[in-house]
């Protein structure tokens, strides 16, 4: 899978989790969603850096 596709999937997952938290749970799981977003961001950043290293 290309890195761009993977990064877009992470963004979609982040947006959907925020949407579900706001609409279904009325924002009660903000801490869990924030932790999930942090983990997804770190994963995306690591994938991006790894992709840059492979191109060199």
C-alpha cells in the first residue's frame, strides 16, 4: 500500500471516530478519542518518516 493511501486512511479514521463520539456518545469519550488520535498521529508520522528514509 502506498504511503499516501495509508495516511489518508488514518485521517478518515480520525474524523469518523470524532464524528461517532460527538453524535452517538455526545462527547463523553473525549479522552479515549484524544488518546486514539494521538496514537494514530504517531503511527502516521512514523510511516511518513520511514517512507522518506526508503526514498533516499
